[in-house]
């Protein structure tokens, strides 16, 4: 979720004036929260562009945060675990067919158009 979150950005309207890094944004302004960029912030994550399956990221924005935190976080994590466990029972060894993925053309959501897999004999 940190490395390649599906929700890349969302637009919000400021409810009060906010100053960040010397830049003041006014109440009523629209801002774009770039989750994908925030999850690659080198101030927060060492080597942010390296995928490390053993990394235990804390504070990533994959499920939102604050009042906009996803209420279904625990259900989503459990659902993915169950789906992968079931898939691995049926297809214990597999690999991706293509080296590169084609991505959905969207700056808001990120997902592959197709994920072709083949079994390994």
C-alpha cells in the first residue's frame, strides 16, 4: 500500500487557513493531496523507491488518514490475505507473463490494466 497505492490523489477544500513550508493556503482553497507522492517521501521512508517486502512502513497514506481514514482497512487487509491464501492453494507457483505492466490512464487511481500470470511447472 505504501509502495504503490491505488488511490494516488484526492481533492479537498480547506476549512481554515493553513501554512506549510512557508506557503499559506486560504480557507475555501482547493488542494490536491498527493498520496502516491507522500508515500515516497524520502524524509519519512529510507530508500522510498525501493520495494522491500520486509519493510514495516508506518504512517503511509494507503488507507488515508485522520477523519478520512478508511473504515474498511482491517476488512481490506483480511480480504487480501484470504484471497492470496486461497489462490496459493490452487496455484502454488506462478509468474508474471510480461516484464512490464500497462497501467490504467488516470492520475487519480493507479491499477494495472491486465495482470497476466502463468503457472510454473
